[in-house]
C-alpha cells in the first residue's frame, strides 16, 4: 500500500487555489493602492484664481487638518497599520511517522507566520471606495491549516466579509479497523485499513448593501470542497482493501432582504440555493500474491498464512498461501471497483422576524426546503471468486434511463417562535415553541448480474469445481440477471415547547424554573408510526453577593416514554439512547484581589436505558480549575487543571473463535449474531482523563517571554472482546512543553522564536507497529509592523 505523506508539494493545492490565495493575500495592497490613487486625484490643484486681499484672507475660516495618529502611518487619507511575520519551521522527529502525521502533521519549510493590514479613513468624503479595510492571514507555505480573512465597509453603503480556509487531515491509526484475527495469530497491519489523507477548501463571502437603511439587501456565496485519497474495505472476495479517490463539493448561494418595520422590529427573508456534487470511485488495492500460473490476485486482509481452502479430502485442499502462491480454491479478487456520482440540490426559503418593546420581545422563524438527490451512472463490478457463494462475477448497474440508480427527495418544514415578557420588576417569563418535520421518499432501480460456478464434482476421475483459475467463458458457469426496484420512506416529526420563569429574589440572587415537552414521531416505510414523549425539568440559579464571588448552577432532568407499548415497545427510538437523563453543572468565579482570578467549573451527566435487553448506563463527570495571577503589568502566571471521566456499560453479545480470558459463553438468542461461539458482554468502557496546562509570561520594553506546557493523561480500560486487543489511546500520555520569545531588535522590527516538543506514548503492547513518537518543532521569524 502506498502511503501519501504530507509534504510541501502536497500541501500546495490546485493551481486555481494557489492563484486565489495569492490574489487574496495581495487584495488589501491592491485596494489600498486604488484608494491612494483616488485620494491623490482629488488633491490635484485647481485653476489658479486671484488671491483675496489680506483682510479677506484673515476672515476665511481655517480648515482643520486631521492630526497624525500616535501609531501607524497616514497613507492616502487612511490611518494604516500593517504587519508581516515571515520565517521558517524546523522539525525533527522520531518514532511513528504515521502517528506524527495523524496528530501533529508539521513539516520543515518556509512559512508566512502572520500577515495583517488595517486601514481606516480619516475623511470618508475623500475615500470613495471604502472607509475601513481589515485583512489577515497565516499558515501559508506548508502548515496543515492556513486562512485569509477580509472585511470592508463603506459607511451606510455596504459591508463585505470574506474568508478562505484550507486544512489538511491525515489519519493513519493502525488500531482503527484492525481485523484482530485468531485463533493462533494476529495479521500484522502496520497502517490503518481506512487510512485517509484529505484536504478541505472553504471560500465564504457575504455582501450587505445599505446596512443601516430601512431596507437592506444581502448576497453571499460559499464554496466548500472535501477531497483526497483514502482507503476502505469491502466484504466480498476475501474482504479486500480498496483505494478510493473522492471529492465532495458544495456551492451555496444566499440572497436576503431585511426590512426595519419600526425602530425595534425587523422582518427578514432569505433564499438559499445549495448544490452538492459527490464523486467517489473505488478500486482494489495492489495484488501482492499470485496464482500458480502467475496471475496477480488479492486475497484480502483477513487471510492467515495458516488458513486452509478447498474441499477436505481432495488434492485441492491446502494452505491458503505457500511461498506467495495462492491456493486457487480460496476467495480472491482480480477486479473490484465502484462509481456512484451523486448530485443533490437544496433550495430553501426562510422568513424571520424580531420585535422588542419595553417589556416584551419576540422572534420567530419559518423555513421550507425541498431538496432532490440523484445517483447517476451507478456501476459496481466484482471479478474473482467467492468460496462462500461460488460467484465468479457480479455487476450491479442502475436501471433507470442513462444508468441512474436512485432518485430521492427531502422535504423539511421547520419553524420556531419565542416570546419573553417582563411581567413585574422581579419576574420574567419566556416561552419557546419548536416544530420540525422532515420527509424523505426515495426510489432505487438496479440490475443485478451474477456468474456463478459449482462445487467439486465426482466423475470417473476427480474433476475439481469452480476456482480462481476458472475462466469467465467456462460453460459450467451459470449467468443470471435479476432486475430490482425498491421504494423507501422516512418521516421524522418533532414538536417541542419550553416555558421558563425567572424571579429575582434579591439583587444578589436570581432563580429560574421551567418545563420542556418534546414529542417525537418516526415513520419508516409501511411500519407503524413510532412515537415518544420526552419531559424535561429545568432549574437554575445565580448568586452574586459581591464583586468578589459569582456562582451559576443548573440542573436538568429528562425522562422518555413510548406513547403506546403495543406500537412503540421501547422508550427510546434507538437502543443506545437513554430514557432518563440527569445533568447538574455549575461555575464559580472568585476575585479575592485585583491581581487574582480564580474559576472552578464542574458537571455530572448520568443517563440510563433500563430496557431489560439493553441495560445501558453512562456518565460523564468533569471538574476543572483555572487560576490567573497578575502581580505586575508585565508578568502573569496561568494554571489550569481538568479531570473528565466517561463511563458506559451496555448488555451485548458477540461471536468469536478466539474468546478473551474470562469470556462468558451465552446459550440464548443474540441479536445480529449468527453461528456458534456466542459470548455475553457488558460493553464496559471507562476513560478517566487528566489535563494540565501552565504558562508563565513576562514582557518588557525590549522583549516578551512565555514558557509553559500541556499534559494529557488517559488511564482507561474497556471490555476485551478479543485476546489480541490492546488499550491503544485508551491508556496514553501526550506532553507538550513550549517556550516563546519575542525580541524587539529595532523600531518596528522584532525577532520571534518558538519551540515546542510533542511527546506521545501508549501503555500496553504496541503490536506490529508502535505508535509512540516525539519531536522538536522550532519556529524562527522576523516581524515588521507599523
């Protein structure tokens, strides 16, 4: 398998993207030049006229010139601040390259560490293009994340906001999708079977015309793509790994108008047009083995060298792979590919209003969306041999005109309304109503072609049955074509209402209480409509006896129940969801002195699903502290600590041929498991995490110095479902000390250095590919600012 690494070249993106980024970086400079040119033209001397007499000159008012600002520069009628920080990054690392790329993904190279330009007009009448321009960017040159932001305004005429963002994510954690085969050995998988190396590009713009007028208009555009290589697996012909290239793109057009009916009431209308393109193609990965006559073949990720294939008692029965040669009676794959281009559109209309009076405020929203989606020219082809079904070939294609496979619709009606009223000086009441109704009808039509062989046959001499060596033209193979068409329907309706009252007991104490009701209905195909009712109790309080201390406490409790035990037998709409929730959390702020800030926050979330076939319990308990000491204006000390514990248990049963120590055999009926070797488990999972951060900061006229570190420790455990399971990241430590130094080397010039050392390690057996790593990242840069 070829792993694609993150290098300077691979981070460059397409030529179009590079041109866009270059244009964005220089946009502020170009616009600034235009403004300067326009300002200079306005300052051209007019035709010379007769000078007034001295008395008249004295009588004329003296025009005030704008004073030069204390910082920045005056250029072309603008107060200008600018900064550019250029430098480079040096990376030294050891250990797992895959984990470094997954968690850090930093490489050596030159960088645009930061760039900023701010322009503000000194006289709006002399700057016709814009009054304010701000632009900033960072990360260009090789960082996995880079971005550019731009804002422009011109008084009452327009506001413009735009940005471009790009991020690359590399993932190769070899415990993710690992076959964990047994009973006698584990197939080494140094890289994840579902490795991916993807990049996202996002361009976002919004223009508002006449923003302070009675009627204002908005127009925007968003372009978002997610693309790159990745790997997947498919359960056919030996569970082979597939290489896929995908590109999901979405274009969103936004148009809207705001009407200010009164000084405190606004009515808004928005139109969204969303177009989605999904293009993904799969092909089988490299074929490392060969058949006896030399044809390359892929036998999948789950085949052990000690596995056997063929018919017991005949000469075709032997080990699966011997010296790289595959037994042709094993499952194998020559061709496995799939293509399913998807096109979807979501036109959406939205109407909003907001109104505020002296003691009553209201707002509401109504949204309607009618989307359509189509899967065009679908094709999936398999050529090889499946020892389970004796299939040699399988081809699925769309049966609609032009090979289309599926046609779907999605109708969404969404509305909410809220009102808040101050009934008395010490009591206020609010009510919020929510309505959500989604309907998704769909249709698929396909043709299913198979070419199936036979098992071993006994004749005067033994004739072996179908194998990988059997040609597709062999007369013993039976072709069959089965057309198919299916219709689906999914409906999901949710209606809820929340009423909340708040009373001011004293100027230092405020209490709130409320109730939330939620009615959820799900309809799937012709099944009965399933309905659940959720009730929430909401309590809260705020106490602030002085400026030194403030305390916020909230408590929620929810219980869910089916509307009818006959049609809706469970109290939840999925087995994993809880039918009872309790959530308590609070936050306290303490400021005993002007130079001390202290905060503590904590929460306890517990939930359960008491269905006898589920017996699910979970909790999430966390507490955190933060201390900030500022003994002097030039010095500060920060310390933070957080502890979080995620726990859950759920009854489950599973099938395995290599049970872990202490596994409990189960003789009853297990859902979603077949065959023998069934075991009963509780899905135990507990992940306590401790997180520390600390920093010391000092600054003077000549330099600024920061030093600190971050420490993350996970000491968890989970039920072992296989003797080959290892704790992995569930027992791990991640430490990152760092130091940062800025030295002012000359007026408007400074030197910047930053060092950090990521260090990651896991407890327990490392397996075929250790995941520990550590490294040093040194960033050096020079900044010029005015």
